[in-house]
C-alpha cells in the first residue's frame, strides 16, 4: 500500500505535468484560434486561452496549499495530440471541414486535461486541504464545460455544412 509520501510525490508529478500541458497550450492554442473560419469557434478558443492562463495560475495555488512546488514538465500524452491538431490545419483552406478537424483535435486535448485533473483531484482529496481540491475541481469543471461547448459548436457547424452541401445530381 502506498504511503502518504508516495502519494504526495505522485500528486506533485501530476501537477507538474498539468502545468506543462497548460504552458504548452498557451503556445499552441493561438494558431488554432487564428485558423478557425467560424466566428463562434474563434471566440470559444480565444476564451479558452484566457481560461488556460487562469488554470496555470490555479495550479500554483493548489500546489502551494499542498506544500508543493510546481515546475512544468513535458507531457508525452499531449505531444501527439498537438501534432494531430497542427496536421488538421496544415495545408487546408479555411472551411467548415477544417473547423470540425480543429474541434476534434481540441476535444481530444480537453479529454486529456479532464482525465489528468480528475486524477489530481482524487489524490488531492486524500492528501491536502479542501482549498487545493476546490481549486483543482474548479478547473476540472471548466475543462468539462469547454469540451461540452466544443461538442455543441461541432454540431452547429456540421449542421450548417450539411445544409450548405450541394445535393448530388441524379
């Protein structure tokens, strides 16, 4: 059975990876935002960039409450997701299809964040003060909300694309 020190070390590692994810997203999201054709999608990604800045700040607060230092660490899970997001945009003209590809890539990233914050919340619940858990849960809630909004936007864009698509000639 893992002792409190081992669990705190694991939580520290998870917080460092989350800090690395948030830092990398602050560099990677602006080009995706600029690549979007749909105004609503651009607004959604732009808002999430601001939220990501807040998430990075909250991670530091949670770590301080737990008596830990946060040092952003690279995430091996994020790298291929960012590559897929870049590939979704590269060489494609601005279009509804490219927007849907951007959303699919962004949702994969959101799912990584949701799983990562869920794990950190589970550890923080048993290890630290409620203030640390509440900070992490707030970010987890925002990540879930971002995923939901991306899904709704994808449905709106896909619906518009279907209505705009020409019918095949008989």
